[in-house]
C-alpha cells in the first residue's frame, strides 16, 4: 500500500516538476533571444507592431521637468517637483513570448523614470510584509501598526525648541477619526480618502476637482466607498510600509525580489529631498510611489520585464515563490468601486474595455509617459512599452497578439 502511494505521488508530482524545469527563466544580465519564426510568430506583423511603437512615441518634451510644467500637474496648487527627474530616452520596448525576447526597440538598457509603474512595486512591498507576517492581513486597520514618525529636519538642529512650541516634532499619519478607519487594503485600492499633508503636499492639492472654495472643507468619504487616484495617499502607504519594515523599501525590494530574479544593479528607487525620517536611529528616505513630483523608480526596460515576468508567473521564479500566489491573486481582484483596478498599480482589462483585442485575464502595470508592462498569462506574453502615446497602447498589443496568432 505504501509503495502504491509513493508511486501515485511521483506520478502526480512529476509532471509539475517537469513543467517547472522546462520553463525558461533568464539569468542575470542575459535574456535569451529567439527569432520570431522559431516560435511560429509572424515576423512581418511583429515588425509592424514595433514600427507603430516607434512611430507613435509620446510628443511630450524629453526634458521631464519641462514636460511636467507644461502639463496639468505643473499647474496644481503645490505642483512643483521636490524629487529628482531625468531626461527620458526614445520610444523603447521589449516583447517577451514564451519566456524569450522576440523583439526589442529603442534603448532597453537605458535607466529611465517609470512613473506610476512604481506603485505596483510599492504594493509588492506591502504584499511581502503580509507574506512574512509583519502585517497580519491587508484588511487590518493601519493605525495600530503605526509608531510616531520622526521627520529628519537638519535645519532644526539650529533652532531652540522654544522657537516652535506649538509645532509638533513628530507626525501621526492616522490620528484623525477619519484616518483611523483606513485599512491597508483601502490604501492599496486608492479608496482610503486619507486626509492630511505629507512632504508638503496636501491630499486636496493632488488633481483637485470642482470649485476651489470647497477643497478644504469637503465631505470625507467613508474609506472603501470612493476611488480617487491620489499620489499624496500613495506616499502615505510608502511611509507606512517603511514604518512596518523598519528599513528603506528599496532595500526590501532588492533583497526580496530583484536579487532573486536577476535584476540588474542599475535601478534606483528614490523619494524626495524632504522625505527623510529617523527609524531606530537611522536616517531613511521614504520613497515615492510615482514621479508626480519627481523621484520614484528609475529602471530599465529589461528590469521592468523581469518584474512583469514574475507577475506573469504568479510570483514564482524558477521554482522559488518570491511573492505568494495568494497576494498576486488579491492584486488582480477588482476594486469594487473601480472594477478595472486591483491593488496599485495592477490595471485590469475588465470587460475588455482598455485593450479590446486582449483577453479579460490580461493586466498591465501602467504609468505616465506612457510606461506599460502588459502581462498576458493566457498567451504567455509580456510587453514592455515605454514613451508610447497612451491612445496607441491598445493598438500595439492588438498587433502583437495578431503576430503570435491570437
């Protein structure tokens, strides 16, 4: 009987092991390329897709500081950048099919800002905290996890405490009655309606709507009831996550993800000139979840593709579970009040509205620019497209799907 059970276990498990072993995962610094024909891809149609990506490059200024001030973001009440920015490169991208590079264009090794794709990376650090038990559940209130935040203000060393008796020396991110009701999930889904100011940017100053006379005294929405894309609140999540980890989030991401999936040494994740705090006697920078005010993730297309490929494989890399499959599945669950959004910044193809030619199961990590990491488990496909006109990203995906025969 025992021998029969062992045989049965081997019979059941062996195909799984063989599947894992047959799956290609690129080594650090080397992503194998294959000719389109080798994978039965129409080379001409694939090239037509690449040509579209190049021809429809964003017309925004390559000087990203100039582009910022020429956009609506630069005209916000507190719209001035407070983090580093970098002139961008040309339209760039990669097509990864069945694990192999079948097309590339532009300069995929160039390190550029990725804007809100950084939000998917931020949400990953929260998922890792849940996986490792630092956060019991994403449904927990954030308030009980928060210690007082000690900002690092070097100039205060020259000041006498009596000169600012009524000014707090610490920050309490979730001290108001409204903010005490916010869960980690509310922050991840951008439905928290967190109230306050962080790094000099008030929540109401980001993408303000309606009459300015109502901005300060607006009604607060019950957490979870209204979706609002808001970078101040994203930065609150970044600071709260660092408070739980007790170390900088770039270190968390490097040690727990990028080092394990063969990421290059060239990416950098930054915050702002004024986003430094003191934790356990160490000066740490709280990162930005985007580049709305500068800062954020500087990364190459190849490193973007590694992250996309990791999410394609449900958090598994060559047999090692880097991010739990449960967390990936949660990240892909629709936000009840914004059904094309999961956990930041997992955009879903709900009802095929965003990319009609793609399966509904496809998703994409999306940032301004446009920066897109398209992930399609059904077709074993990852597309990185950088600096493409946002209105053309669906056409690009459609043409690539046609080239692979889908």
